[in-house]
C-alpha cells in the first residue's frame, strides 16, 4: 500500500517559504516550533530536496576515481532496519554526505540512472543507501512505492523545498498538507511560493478540506488540510 504522505511547510503570511533575511531569533523560534509540530505526525521517513539536504550534510566534496568499474543501476540498501529515513531527492548526485546519518535518520539518496559511478561508489563507501527514481528524471510515485516495499515506510513527511513539495502535490501523492503560517510578510520577488513547479508541469489545482486551525505561541497559525 502507498504510505500516508504529509507535506509540512512553513511560510510567511503572503506564502513565501524561504527564511533568508528573516530576523534570526524569530527564525530560530519558528524553526523549533515547526519541528515540534512535525514530530506529531510520527513519521518513519522524511523527504527534502537537494538544496535543503546540502545545508544539512555540510559536505566538502568526495574523492574522484572511487569507481573502478561501472556500477549496476540497482538499488542499494545499507540499512533496512533504521527507525527513520532521511530521503534526499538528488537527481544528479550533488549532495556530499559526510556520514550515513542526517538528524538521527539513515540517509537514502534518490538519484537517476545518469548519476556518476564515482558518486555511487562514494555513497557505498560511507554506507549511504540509494535508490533510482528514473533514467534521467525522478518519478516520485515510483520512489514512494520503493520506500514502502523495500524499507516498510508507512508515514512520510515531505519538508521541501518548494519545488519538491509542489512536485509531490502535483503528482497527486499528498494525503495531508500542514502549513505553519508565520506572522510576517515578505514580498521580495525572488522568494518562491511554498509550492512550486514549472508552469508547464502543473496540471490542475489541488482542492483541500481544512481539518484544523490552531493558534501557536508568538502569533503563528498551524493549518492542516486533507485532500478532498
């Protein structure tokens, strides 16, 4: 069965998702609240895109020449018994992990078959799991199925960035949307909306039903929706 998928976001009142330029004490408190609310979902896997995972990994490159021969494009699981999995949507293999752990979760890289052999060899050398989401692009429905069938995931939380969250919604994979709306307005044009894909890729609006709205300390509002 498909895992239950929650998209958990944090945004300004006008719908922007990046925290660049926001007051640091404010951002820290909001970030802690965001994580506290996320834990209520009792998820066994969390998913982020390449940019977010690079910030978590703090990598500084990996050695060249690790692959001595072509590596088969088959899934590689270094740990099938982890309590929680950190799933990185990283089509081209750019996140430079220092270990196979991210925030106390076992790392699973989602790559395409076009990824470099050296990158796969590097992931194997540090016991990072990886799965193939497609030949040149990522099929998110396929990814969710692999996570369920191979790792037994039942509840997945998607935490961004905006293009990853938007892609999951657009693919019809999201069962619930959770948004922590912060009491600030940030209309800088370069900041993306909370959910984004390329205009040509977005198919139809996704209609939701509000299930709860809770005022949080500091004036934020936690909104939860389920797909109609």
